[in-house]
């Protein structure tokens, strides 16, 4: 016989030895037949009617709770809409236009003077293609300048240094225009 046959004989012999040691009888468990019967079996027509009435009452309570919850959510949504509509127009306009691209907290991190906010809003309109109408720009700029004003050195830079730098940069253009006019009259 080859070596493979011996491999199968050893486990079978072991199993036979264990079965002989146990005594050859299957083990019996302590099982109560009542454990396998379904509890709450309806035994009478009256009990069945009582259970149906109880189920109907529970279903009605659940439907009533669902209706109350829907009404409460609608009431809260209407109250929130009314609260949002009661805010000032410049605030609503600024949020509706600027939060298309920015978070609502974005402007709180910045501070500019009126001309500074005008430069920011114009940059957003012309370079970033923000959806702004011409009559909305002064309202948004006014709101931002009033609620997030620049102070101290920032205001000095925006009112003093920045216009001066722009004026100096514009001097060659003004000089060129003056030369052109002078050339026409000569």
C-alpha cells in the first residue's frame, strides 16, 4: 500500500476510539418543547380583535406623530425664511452674490475702505466674471465698507499710498496725451 492510504486510516481509527470511549450513545440535551412554540399565538376571536384594535391604535399614533413632525418642520422652515427675508437688503444682496464663489465668512477676514472694497468688487466682476449688475455694485460696496471697514495702517495705505502710486503710474500716460494735443494745435 502506498503512504496515502495510511493517512486516511489514522483519523478514522481515532474517531472510532473516541466513539467507543463515549459509549456509543448520542448525547441528549435538556430541551423543553415550550421553547420551540411560538409565543403569543392568538387562541380566540376576541383576543384577535383586541390585537387588531391595538395595532390600529399604534398605527394612528405613528401617523399622528409623523403629521406633527412634518408640520413642525414646515413651521420651522417658514420661520427661517421669514427671518432671512427680514434682514437688510444690502446684506441679503451681498450674501446672494458673493456666496456663489465664497463662504459667508470670507468677507469677515478682510477689511477695506470704500475704494478698497470697490476695487475688490470690480475685480470680481470684470476678472472673475461674478454675476453683478451695475446698480448692485454700490449697494454691495457700501455694505462691505460699513460692516468690514479698514482701520489704521490699512486705511492709510488704501487712501494715501495706493492712490499716490496709481497717480505716479498714470503720469506717463497724461504726459503722452498732453504731447499729442500739443502736436495737433501746433
